[in-house]
C-alpha cells in the first residue's frame, strides 16, 4: 500500500514538472518568434505603462487630433509656434511674460498661466526657454509640465541645454510613461521666421517619428541623432563651430577695413569660395550696417559656451578656440551687451584694436 502511494505521488510530480517545462518552452518559442519578426524594439518602445496612451494615438501627429502645447515665446519661440498654429493645430501657450502671448492669441492659440496647465491641455508639449535651470523648473517643477502630463504624452525641449539634464528628464519621464525628447535648433531668428531651422533630435525612435510632422513645419533639416541627450551634444558641436567661425568672420572684416578695401565688396568676393559660411550669410550684412540686435542673445551664447567647455573638460578635450571664444564673449557681456546679438562681438574686437 505504502509503495503504491509513493509511486502515485512520484508520477503526479513528474507530470507537473513536464507541464511546467512545456509551458516554459512555449513562452521561449513565442519570444523567439517575436524577436525573429523584428518585434524586440516594439517591446522596448511600448512598456506596459503606456499601452493605454492618450497622446500618441496614431503613427504621427495630425491637425484636429493632436493637441500642441508651447512654452517660451521669445525671439525664436514666437515664430516657431506660429507655424504650428497656422497649420491648424489646436495650441495652448505659456510665457513668463504673458503679454508676449497676445499675438499668438490673435492667431487662435489659448493662453494659460503655467506650464502644468499647458500640459493638461496638450498631447505634445514643446518648450524653448533661456537656461538649463528654466528647463528644469518648467518640466520638473511642482507646477511643471510633467505634473500636468498623462501617460503616453510627449515633451520636446528645444532649448540649448545640458546633455546630462536631457538624460535625467528622459529617465524621470520614462518612469511615468511620458516620452521626453531633446531637440535644440540652429538658424537664429531668420531660420525661425522662415521655418528653415536645423533641428537636432535626441530620443527614442517612436516618439521622434510621431512628432516629426511638427518638426517639419519649423525646420528645413531634421536629424535624429540617436539616444536621449544626443541632440544636445550635437548642438554643443554646432556652437563650438559657430563661435570660432564668428571670430574668423569679424577678424577678416577688420583686416579688410584696415587694408583700405571696400568690406562689402570683399564679402561678395569671398562668399562663394572656401570662406563662405552660414554665419557670413546671416551676419556680415548686419555687421556692416551696425545692426547688433539679437538673432541669438550674447547672454545665451555665453551660457552655451560654458556648457560646451564643461562637457569638453569632462571628456578630456582641450579646445583652445572654444576657450578664446568664451573669453571674448564674456568680455562683451561684461561691457553690457548681453542682450545684443552674437554678431556684436565686432565691438570687442574693435575695442582691442582701437
């Protein structure tokens, strides 16, 4: 009797082990099948927390179905968001100086009094503000965008900011099922007005593709550079190139003037050759006309060069041109020209050669 009971128990255990092994094998087979069909990225991009998504309800955003929020209506922001409003996107805007929102209200935007309220009324929220601390406050603050966002919504920071902050915002957003993208721009006020900006994007592929129709309304060149923070790193490289190019442009103009040449004629002569550059096209005429009004503030450029230098030091890079440019722009800032455009560097070099 005892032997019969032991045999029965052993058989039952064996059957249970076989059933569990079969179930495990089935799960592994299903996973292998999904991976072979290229679905691994789908698992990564669509965590359980964002299955019931309100914001990303289709493959890309569309007027009439996607609500857009915008924070920051300065030299660049006002022109950029106006393109979205004119494309019939329902748009909610906020600026610390609410009077700057009035032209956008006239175009049809709704004006609210906090970043959180922008997020509560939007599926995709853009911001382009002054400094990394402004980004942190607008997104991570108690009255910020994250606290007003729902799972599946998208936050796009177009400010030139710190790559490490972009990564931190992405990680915090990911924990809440909110997609965060860094997408700084280049092209200045004219690029913003003419929807001809270069947009450098860092972030996960799915949300980047979702908002691409909005990027295309603001920019002529949109490049997805890779993982979160990649957009900001690309912008740092951009700013280093611009800083030293501006020094060369202004020094060349000063040299031509001292040599008794017609500076405007010199510009026309060299613009089609190797000395030609986007900086020359955008700023040479302004400099000749003594037009130092901002397309991009000196204050903000000094901030950017500080981030560039900090990141370069962290990576063990020695960039003497960057160091010189930062020193010259800091002198310009100290002389009281922080709210002038970057082309006003001419005034520092003129002073040095007086």
